[in-house]
C-alpha cells in the first residue's frame, strides 16, 4: 500500500476508535516516509491509548520535523495539561496561537488561560501546606 493511502487508512482507523491498529499502520508509514504530520497522528493515537511517554516522543519529533505544525502543538499541549504539566502546556498553546487560523485562536487561548488558573491554584495549595 502506498504511504499516502496507508496514512489515510490509519487516520480512518483512528477515527473509528481502533487506536492500536492506527499506530501499527502509522509505524509502517513512518518507516517509509517520516513527516511531522505522520508523527503527530502517531502521537495522537498513543495519547488516545494513554501511552503518554510514547505520545510525548511522537509530538516532539513531529514538531522537530515541522515546527509550524500548530495542530501537533495544540494536541501536545492538551496532553501536557491532562498530566498537570501546566507550564509546559501553556508554552505549547501560546507557541501555537500565531500559527492558527483566527477562528481557532480563541479556544486555544482559553485552554492556556485554564492552565494558568490551574497553575495558580497549585501554587496556592503548595503555599498553604
């Protein structure tokens, strides 16, 4: 199967909830042709399966290959936020904002603001200990 068609099939599998199968397909695609988008999709599937170290490695590789990949940065930020890594999540969201289409900026900005709130609450809790 050609890499492009196999990548599309992996995305379809992911959309159907077959995350492990999507990762298997993406593993093959990445061996054939490594791109930031494919690494991002691989990382997103890993994130969906709660394989956080693998997802982080994939998101970092995606952004290394293509620093302009805003979707990867937003997804990585969401994963970091889910792990209470607020400062890193804020940095990802804020870094992605200028690369996003105008209609996508408000929700991502709101996510960054929620992370700032969580960070402040965590600081207050640790100060009260």
